[in-house]
C-alpha cells in the first residue's frame, strides 16, 4: 500500500516538473526565436531590428515578462556587436535606454506612456 502511494507521488512530481519546464522553455524559445530573426534580418540597422521585432504578431502575443526578455535579448545582440552601448533598463517605466554607436541616445518603451502619471 505504501509502495503504491509512493509511486503515485513520484509520478505526480515527474509530471508536474515536465509541465513546468515544458511551459518555461517553450515560451522562452518563442521570444528568443523572433528576437533572433529580427536581429539576423537587420544586423546593421538597430531601429529596423527593433521595429521588426515589436511590430510582429508573435511579439504582441507575448506576455509582459516575455516581451522584456525578448527585447533584452535583441538589444544584447546589438550591444555585443557594438551597434549600441550603455544599455540599461528601467523596470517601472518598462524602458530600455542605450546609446547608438555614434553617441546619440536611443530607447525602447514597451509600455505606453500614461498621460495621468506624473
């Protein structure tokens, strides 16, 4: 009897772990896939890469956290190839800030501005 209960508990834990990791890795894979496509299509044009990523149907279907991760991955690609520098993220405003390679300031705001907020 105790052996059967133990088997049921272990089986349930294995299934729960499988579901959790499948969900986590599937969603992360989606965001990485579309960020990578946007980067590969626009290696030398940061603005076009951001635009392609944020305008895609797939990006719009991601939840807030996935969008942040996707944009961070895309901008890190540009950072690693020296197309941008000084990358930072403001969590409250959902705003990525950076400098282009020519020194001009740039940014990506993932959440619309709230006109009622100070």
